[in-house]
């Protein structure tokens, strides 16, 4: 019951319609969208209808709630009668003041009958949603092109369409002290490791915050290490990648009002995997995966190696290249470390400007700005043309990572490596490399090793991370995810394949 009953003598009477309106208005802080409708019934009874005009489906309210009540108004209408004549929405009893107010704020209609001491809530929310569209941040050549939307209901429907397994669980959790946000923890009951599922639930349940704006905000609240630049949870807007990972033993998290889903536990090498790798032939996807790893190394170490060689280690540069470098840097007034940092900073400015401007203008800004600034800098003697080439390769290398967060981490790691190379040369580069390796070895994701399957070494999982094998050889799920059911293919198919090979 929403309101306390008014006591008269020895009897308890429900409050009048006017009293309910006043108390409800006060509880909603005199919200101007709060609308009341009173329908008089026989025996001096009445039904009060309250709702927020912009949050409910007006057509459903008129056709499925108001008109049926008006049709039965010649009789005395109580809670049981309301349950029978209303055939739409999710009907529930109001379980206290906070429940009723929160329901009104999420698109419910509050019904109060003076005949009874109880009230009902009919959930008929009107939600403006964008249609299913192509993925923006994870573009693919092969495979489905649809992406998640801001509607958690649509996202769950897409996942269930991909995984029609009765063991698929979508456990509901609500967090947020002021703005309640629905979160779904998605996993397959007989595949996902119960410890991983329990860890996710525990970390989410311990969150105390006013509002969770997006899944990227939730990730920051539940990650193992908040000070590292490396992402520990994978964010994806592709339902097929989400479904593929769930079937391999991972745990997924969906956040209402967010078009990206969370996958965990996620290891370092997973950020260089793409769903497209699954759709391509194994040899081609293996080549592309190695190409991404090579691009990452070039992005992190190419510019620092240039700075170290020109500052301390001229002897490692071939004679023919040394002549070209000398001619290129003859008029450059800056030391190599300052020159490299300056143009790395300019590249980041161009990238940020291109990302913030409208799409067509941003593309033009990135291309034209890079060409104009690079050419003008070389002609003015501010930099060497060889450095422009190296920085361009480094920037391209960071963009090859399928994960935007990992690409950003690679770009950030490049700056301290350049500074170390400028002060200590190759020794500084090795010092920075050792520091990164030690940091990655210590890092965990949901309590699991971040560098698995390299450390701890798991040979069986290398075919899912470093390279790929033909599909028929991927008969088991990655043991890194600690799945309960480890078999992907039926045993008889795997045995048949082994017999054929023999």
C-alpha cells in the first residue's frame, strides 16, 4: 500500500482521492508532467489514475486502461476488478512509497481505488529507441553488421536470437542510488565458471553511486586495477562477438541505455582478436593477427628507436642511411627527443580534432592537416622527412588494434618510451620494455592472469589467441576461461577427425 490509512475511531478508512493526489504530488516534488485522471464509479467510489505524461504509452493508456474502467464504472471497481479488466502491461501491486515513485519514473501508471486499501501499478512505458544499425567502432568485412542499441530489451533479444540455449541466463541487477539502472549478467549456466559469475555479481552489488551512465563507466567501477592504462574488460557493440565469447565460457554484462556490452575475463591478447578472424580462413586470419601484433610493436618502439639511435647510437645506423639522415636533419634546430615528442603531440591533436568534428569534415581534417603540416614542417626545417614517415607508421600501427581502448593504451605508452630513449638510449628502451612486461605479468582481469595463455603458459589456448587453426581442430573451449563444459564439438566428430588424420 502506497499511503498510510486514515484512522477514524476504531475503523481504518482509505484516504480520499484528493488526499492521494496531494501526497503523490508531494512525493514527486510537484513534477509538472504528473497527470491525474479520476473516474467516478457507483456506491460513491472512484478510481484515481496517475502517470507521467511523457513516459507512458498514451495510446495503450487510453485504449487498454481508461476506456475499460469507464465501461465498468456503473459498478463498484476494486483491485480485483481492475486486475480483470486491464489486459495490457505488467501489472503489480505498489509495495511502498519508493517502489511506487520509482515505477512512475520508469513509465508505470498508478491506479488507486477508494473501495480498497491497495493500489496497482501498470507498466506501459513509452521508450524512444533508435533502430538497429551498423556498428560504428567495430567495422567488419565479413559477418553480421548489426550492433547493440541503447535498449537493453532489444539487446537481450538479439543475444537470445543468436543463442537459443535454455541454459542461457540473464540475471537482473539494479544499481544507482538516485537513478536506477538495470544491468543484466549474461552467461550460459553449464559453461561459464561459477567463480567468475559470482565475482562479477559481488563487484556490481558493492557499487554505491548515484548513476551509471554507460557500460564504460561500470567497467571502471569493477576493474581489478584502476591505475593501469591497459583495459581489463573488453567492450563490444557486436552481438555476434558477444555471443561467440559467451559460448566460449566468458561472462557478459549489459547496461541499460548503453550500446556497448562488457565481456570478462579478458586477456591482453584478446584485444587484438576480431570477430572477422572467425569468419575468415584460418591461414588468412593467422596472418592478419600476426600483422596486428607487429603493428603494435612498431607503434610502441619505432619512434623511440629513432630517437635512441640518433642521440646515442650512431654506430647501429647503416652508412648509406646515415648520409640520408644527416642531410635530412641538417637544418633541424631541435634535438631528436623534442622533435619526436612535438610531432607525436601534433598527430594526437589531428586525431582528436578529426574525432570531434562531423564525419566528413573530420576525415578531411585528418588527411589534409597531416599532409600540409608534415610537408610544411619538412620544408621549414622543423623536422626530418624520415621522422615524419616513422611517426606515420607508428600512428597506423596503433589504429590496427580492433579495440579502441587498447589502441589508446598503445599510443599513451609511446610517449614515456620516447622520453626514456631520449635520456638513456637503448638502455632506456629496455628499461621501459621490462617495466611494461612486469606490469602486464602482475595485472589481473577478474582475478585471472592478464597475460594468459602466455603466462601461465597454456599451449592448448595458443590456437585461440596468437594464431588460429582450422575449425575442426578447435574441439574444446579455451581453458583460460575455466569452462565447466569443455567440449565444443561432439566427441564422436573429434574422434572421427583423428581417425581420418591417422
